[in-house]
C-alpha cells in the first residue's frame, strides 16, 4: 500500500470542492482512505491506495484533468507530494 500526501499551498477548500464536483464522489478502485483538511496557507489531501498504478489510473480517468483545470484557473501552484509505503493501516470506520 502507498500513502500520498498532497500539500496544496495557496489552494482553498472551495478549489477542492470544485474538483470533486467535476469528478463525482464515487470511491475509486484501490483506495482505502481519503482525508482532506485546511492548513495554514492551503489544504492537504492524504490518501492510501493499493498501488501507484491505482493512483495513476484514477488520475487518467479524469481527476488529473479536473485538477489542472481548477487549479490552473485559480493560479494555484503544483502541490508538494510526499509518498511512502504503508507499514500499517488501522482504525478505519
């Protein structure tokens, strides 16, 4: 499993909502967790996936294009991305 953390400096939760409106809220194949919250100066998205291939497939299915359209239009820079292999995933509702 892979965890990716996207630190979107300069982004607002309304940008996140605009992306979600374009892609829908259906759970993609291979995702275990999706967490979003405001931070000082932006927001973060934390996701846990089965594999990098699952992430790339979802990006190709429209998420990548929606992110580019919304964020470019708003002038938000590319997020800083941190990725690591998950050792343990517990306590999911």
